[in-house]
């Protein structure tokens, strides 16, 4: 089954530890799905990884409805990216929870 949602990349996330800006990643439809990255390429990878991690064990009826792109309000420093994966391609043994 293919699972996909829009991720919002915020390009003004400031990391106080490293004293530099990065990209904050969030999924409006799945609030617990958040991550961050330094580059857009890394952000695309991290967004897919966190989406897989959070949704891989969800039952179909537990998955939230995906918002349409025109329903997502973006700020001047944000972009929306459609992130998806195929559940058959996931090896759940690679995920470790503590």
C-alpha cells in the first residue's frame, strides 16, 4: 500500500547548539511526525524516514486523511513536499524503539 502526506519544510529553524539555520520538517496531518535537517536533500530523506517510522505500524483505519495542498497554509519561509513510500518496501526490523 502506498502512504503519502505533505511535509512542510521551514527554512528558518535555528539550532542554538550549532548556532546556524536548518530546515524544520513537520507533517500537518500527523503532528508527531517531525524532524530536521541541514540541506534540502537531507530533509527529503529525513521526512521519508520519519513518515515511515510513525506510520509503518498503523492500521489503515488509523491513518489520518491527507490534506489537499490547497488546504495547507504556507508561510513565506516554507515549502510543501509530497512524501510517500510503499509499505511493502519497509523492513520493520530496521526500526528500533526505546
